[in-house]
C-alpha cells in the first residue's frame, strides 16, 4: 500500500490529523532543560486517522516515563526527567505509582531503583512508534508483525535471568557493530535517532530506535 497524501500510517484510511513520531512529549521543552537548546525542531510527522492518533494514547506517556528515567541516557534526559516528572507528580500524585513495584538497585555505586515494566503498555507504544518511523522512512505502510527487543531492559524475575541478560548484551554488541556503518536519521539525534537495515534477500527490515543516546529498542519486521 503506497502512502497517499493524508493516508493514516496504520490503516491507510483518510487521515484527520498529523502527529509526531516519536510523540512530542519525548522531546524536552526548553524550560525543562534550562534553555540550553530547542530540541523540538524538525520533528518527524506522519498522518493518522482519529482511531490511530497517538496523542490519545496514555501508553506513550507511560513509555516516555520508563525511557527517560533510564540510567544509560545522556544528561539532557536526566534533567528532562527530573524537572518534568517532578512537575507532573506534583500535579498528579497517582503518577508515583508508575514506578511501583520497584526494588533498590545501584549503578556505578549510586543508589537508584529498578522498576518492573508494564510490558503491554510499553510495547504497544513502541509498536506504534516503529510503524510510524517505518512509514516516514519508506513512504509505505507496514502491516506485518513486529518483533521488538529492548537491550536496555534487564531480566530480573526470570529463572534464567543471567543467561537471558548475557544473550541480550551479546545481541546488542553484535548489532551495534553491524550498525556502525549505517547512517543515522533524526534531526535531534541526542534525543531520538534511528537506523535501518533492509535485506533484499530475506525481505527483513531491522529498525533500531535510540532514545536519549542511551535507550535502545531493536525492531525486526519480516512481513509487509
Ligand atoms: Zn488509522
């Protein structure tokens, strides 16, 4: 299905709105990062119908909370999360529940917390973002299934969590090596960028989404 002017990026129906992908909330407002830079320039936009409008989805906001507070991010994300999350929590104390349940953890000797991710919500948001990026990049709708891997997550409650974490680390190292020769797309790469590898032999498209230079989501698309 080719992208028509104004055809929804998910279903191809007539679009009623334009939306940002990733959603605008991922890009800090100047006031949240001490006015250092405007990261809301040249954001990617795609057409969508009413039903598939990401703005309506609370899952996006949830995914943002999880991603922006990840320890591997660049410092602009830390500032963004500290100011914006604190403000949001003051407004709406229910948001504190986002990090529950959690356990104490430490990163390089610094005390922090590890929280259990609501996979359904997180992956729903990533599904939409991946399809949006695909549509933007290839000018066509991807309606196949997605296989989403998140090397930035760690397994904690799995009987074989050590083995799975090692496997994930290995995956990340190998794929990063392959990807270093591929171009990076995105006008605000510190905040969000992506890379694409498409195999003409296998028809598989691999998409790497990188948020805040530290949080990695790898997406495998093997249909059309
Ligand atoms: Zn639609």
